[in-house]
């Protein structure tokens, strides 16, 4: 069974008094555990919209998303199910890190474990261990604002992996970083987790896309396979 199954997702935005603007027309996709997929496409193509729907942060106009065979949007208690699945099985990494500025980095990494959706035996030690793995073992007391962009993204990576997610969604994770720092983040993304996960990553970086098993282009609201140039 694929860990992520996207079935004919469509999304249009309707602003009050205006015609609906279609962003996603018909998106279907199946991703297995351990598989890494990159999504590329021009600005405004709908990549962030798609990722937000796949992660249960936004709703499709039609279609559905299944995580390990369980629907995020259909049936009774879908909103409840969606929250549980998001907390227990999904990790997110964003272009602009999205750390909580008033919490130190250990507390930031601990956050996903605070929902109670996943029981970890020793969450604080795990958070510290993950931070050590991403090279921040000597910065545990720091606030995000005291770290560089690349360091903040490492914290975000540790946070995304805290609960051993089945799926990681990354929206331009190297978009705010220089080439070298971006490459370091990609390396950590593939190496730090002790359990396999499906990765769906939106990126404008050819280098980052080339590290994935599949590269798909989002254009006119549909995904198509992009052949690797090398
Ligand atoms: N909440 C919203 N209400 C109305 N329109 C929206 C909303 N969110 C996004 N859009 C529109 O949907 C389209 C797709 O936006 P989206 O952010 O998904 O693009 P993107 O591919 O991620 O672009 P970028 O590469 O610049 O990040 C854009 O035309 C945008 O203006
Ligand atoms: Mg975007």
C-alpha cells in the first residue's frame, strides 16, 4: 500500500463576488515509504496549495488524499482524523523555518510530541539527540533568533522528524539558503531519520530535485513526469 495516495485533487479559490480561480485541476499521485519525490513548476503554479492539501492544512474542492489508506477529507469525523494523522504521521519543513521565536530550540523540536498523538518514551532526550545529529548539540539553550538561517532550518528538520513521520512535506526547504547550506540541509534530510519516510518536496533548486527518485512538474493544475536531464 502506498503511504500517500492523492486521488483526483482539484482546488479553486473563490473570492467574494468573483469568479472561482482554478489552481489545481486534477492531481493524482502515489508515493511509497522511502520514496523521495520532487515537485517543480513556475511561481504561482499551485505547488504550495498542493502541498498544503496533501498535508491536511487546506481542503481540496474535490478529490481526496489517503495516508496509509486512511482518508483525510471524506467520511465522518474527517477533521478529527486529519488532525490525528497530521500530528502522528506527518512532518513539515517550510522555506521560512516557522520556528516559535520565544521557545528555545529543544522546546521547538519537542512541540510535535506535545500533541499526545504519538507516545515517545523519552521525548526530551530524543529532541536533544536529534539536535546533536543535525550539528546543534552545543546550542541547545539558544532561541531561534540567535541562530543563522541554515541553523534554524536544521532545527526545523529535527522538529519535522521528532515523531518518526511516515511522510515529510517540504516547501522549498533550501529556498532561503545559499547553495552550500542548502546542500547540507538536503544531506541531513536524507540521513538524520532512523526510520524511512516518503518525501514530497517542492523546490526551485535543480540540485535538490536531482537528489530525489522522481521529479514531477506541476503545470496547468496537473502533474507530469519530468525526465532527469542527467
Ligand atoms: N488563499 C488564497 N486565496 C486566493 N487565491 C490564492 C490563495 N492561495 C493561493 N492563491 C492563488 O493560487 C495560485 C497558486 O499559489 P501557490 O502559492 O500555490 O503557488 P506556488 O506554485 O507555490 O508559487 P511559488 O513558487 O511562488 O511559491 C496563485 O495564483 C495564488 O495567487
Ligand atoms: Mg509556494
